[in-house]
């Protein structure tokens, strides 16, 4: 059975952009699309006075939101199979459960209830930092959203966090027929002295990048790969390079038995500042 691409929808402009991005992605990869609205409307409406309950209910609003999103997806790519669901649960909890039966989760960068000054909504952050499957947060400028750059940016981290991410990156580049720009950042400080010269750090970074990419390159020989090692903070380098990418992909290490957000500073910065959609691919320790 082909797992669907699941999109969290709430009627906001950001979630509608996520629907547009996801239906294009579903068409490229021949995936079904599942649109999910989640809210604890039953609990809230039960506590309202009777006069308040005479207004259009949250359930009616939810039905309108998912129907409008499904219609939007069908207009954009009629061939993609679209299903919808309305879940009486907190949005983060609902999407995390959906992630157990999804090839990936897609969200906008903020919801309809988020403060405008926030760079990233709490739902997007919570899902990206806890999901068991890849999460794509749709954000950035129009060029990246519609794929005008024809370039996927892969932030190559440690092998402990990059195995699933590199496979995901190659599949994306292959489906899009575009270049995969694989970048590994390295750091050197003059305080380390001459025992660890900068050129040795750069050589080691290049060797680690080659090792990480080797198997995936053999499995996807048609993907054009551009390998780069750059001295500097990975978060700054990837945010800057995301301005000319259609999607930036990194891995995130997850530890069993650890609760809360498991994201890392690079992922956190990209989710707040990247100029294109961001894919966080979990790697379980």
C-alpha cells in the first residue's frame, strides 16, 4: 500500500500554500494526498452558553476548510487522489499520529491563530521536532515554492543523522530531475594551533561527505550531484544557500525514550529563516 502525503490544513494562507506545494509533490511522486484538520472543538463548544452555540459551529467551519482545500488541490492537479479527515484532537498530537501512516507530513509555517510577528508557528515546530516521518514546512519566497531554481539543497551532517536524509534528498532530486547540491560545513579555529590545520579539517569534511553520498549515488546514478565543503557555521551557510534552492533537506537525530523537541540548532534556524521549504528527516538512534 502506498502511504499518503499528509497535509495539516486550518484555512490559513500558509496552509493553503502547503496544499499547493503538497499536491505538486504528490503528482511528481505518484502519491495520494490526505488533508487533515484537527481541533478540540467538541470540548470547547460543550462549555459555551447555549446562545454562543447557535452560531456556526467549529465542526461546520472544519468541514468548510477541508472541502475548500480539497477543491483547491483538485483544481491544481486533477489526477491526484485526495482524501480528507477532521480529527477532534490537538493539531500537533493529531499530525504526529498521522505521521505513523504517512510517507511525509506537510505543514505551513504558521496557522490562522498564530501571532503575525512569529517567524514559525508552534504546530509546525512541534511536528517537525517530534514526528517519526519526514516533515516539510512550506515557507520561503515564490521562486522556491514553485521550483524555479531546479536545485535541491542537502545539508550533510553526521552519519548518525544523515542516513535517511540523504536517501530522501536523492529521491527528491530524481523526481524533480534537478541538481542535488550536497553541502558539508566544517569549522576550524586558530586557537587549535598547527596540530589540526584548516586544510586537514577540510579534507576530512570532504571524505565524510563522499562516504555519506557514496551508496545513494550508486542507487540513483541519474542524479546530478554537486559536492561542496564550506568553512563556517552550518546554519548560516544553509540559510544563505536556501535562497537559490527549491527545498533544503537535513537530518534530525531522534532518541527513543526522550520527550520534547528533538531538532537541533541547524534545523531550528532553517525552520525560522530559510528562503525555501524545509524538510526535516528523522534518524532514530
